C-alpha cells in the first residue's frame, strides 16, 4: 500500500469514528465498542480491496462482505454511505422505526448489505455457501466474513470451519476482530478461547495475524490470504474494543450503551473532530 492510500484510509477511519460518536450520541442507543474495533478492517475492505458497484449493488460479479458480528452495523453503514450505496443524510435515521438502517444489518432493506446478521455464529457458514455458489457460477469474486471473538464461541462457527476445508472455498476469507472482549466481560472471564490461532490451524486453516488498526497490515494480510489456494484462510486481527475513545477502550461496558453529554464532549475532543453536517 502506498503512503497516499494509507493516509486516505486513515483519514476516513478518523472521520468514521467521529461520525459514529455523533450519530450514536444523537440517537442515544447503539453499539460503539464493536464498531470502533472493526473500523480499519471495514474501511480497508471497502476502500482498498473490494470490487463493488454502489450504483448496481446486486452486480453479479461483486465481492461480498458479511458482517457476522452484526451489532457493528453503524460502522458498516458509515462505509456504505461513504461508498455511495445510499445518502449520508439517512445515517441519522439509524435504529429508528421504519428506517432502512436498522440496529443490525438487513439484506432486504439496505443496499450493500449481503446478509442479515445479529444472531451471532451464522455468517461464516453463509459466507462459505455464497463462496461455493460463486465458484459454481465461475465468478472469481471473494466473500469476506468479519467475525467477533466472542462470536466464535458459537458451535456453528466450527461446523463452518470444517465445511470450508471440505469444499475448499478459498474465495471466502474469514477476518477475526480479536479484541479480547465480548458483551458481559472479557472472553477470558466468559468463555476462554485459549490459543485461537492454534484452534483454527487444527481445523486445517491457514492462519494469518496482523494489527487490526493498521490499514497497511490488513491489506497485506488479505493479499496473503488470497494467495493461499489450498487451505481456507483466517486473518486474526489484533484489535481494541472501543479503539480511539480512551474511556471505551477494552471495556465491555461500552459494548452497547448510550453516550452521555460529558462523555460525548470527551470523545469528540479525543477524536479531534467537528460534527459533520
Ligand atoms: C446467538 C447470539 N447470542 C448472544 C447475542 C447477544 N450478543 C450480541 S453482541 C455479543 C457479544 C459479542 O462479542 P464479540 O463477538 O467479541 O463482538 P465485539 O467484541 O467485536 O463487539 C452478544 C453476546 C447474539 N447477538 N447472538
Ligand atoms: Mg470481541
């Protein structure tokens, strides 16, 4: 990745973090922690890696993104709006009754959303199925599935892990937002995952690790994953839940909580942003 691209992506991430705080403060609901954690992952995918056509969201040869940790929907919507899938002004209708921007992604309502998610554990299986479909059609598109680390405590994830290697759907790449924290506590407190990389490797997967807040590392990891044609690949991104807002970082209490007035001011000061119009 050249310096110019890196800078462009970093600026977008900063803007998205600012806009996220504005929107979630305005609506007094939503999930800040998990959205801030996968900001660089989503932004690198949409603005450097994926082949999509916002003017034709169902274009047959498009790459697809499944946000399996569906509660991070606000950060997905910020990316989709910036990309041009729908007007940015609609972002303020997030989580409102009747809005097409619901609290969790809905494939039937929102342009650019590929799978309805929210119930955790289902995205990888669906992604592998989509990847198989694309292979059968002779399309060389990729399916990217973003998983949460708490999410992978779900048994269905490991069924999908086995299926992926059976069907050799290497056009499906898993990306783990490995922030160490879930809703009610740390993973260690709720359900220890042990050596996550060793677990995926034991299921036959090619394991790649990177800093999930460094856009250039994410891009490099995706390039490596694409080059692997025999084994399924998972990119384990080391991330911080709530990244960018000091009092949210690493805290499960900011998984899904309304932002107060003083908290809003502090977050905006730290992110250095004005409110977008
Ligand atoms: C099957 C299922 N069980 C429980 C929940 C409630 N829930 C929503 S998010 C979450 C924690 C997820 O943690 P993680 O996957 O680590 O996400 P992140 O830290 O990236 O926000 C839980 C338990 C759910 N949505 N689906
Ligand atoms: Mg987590």
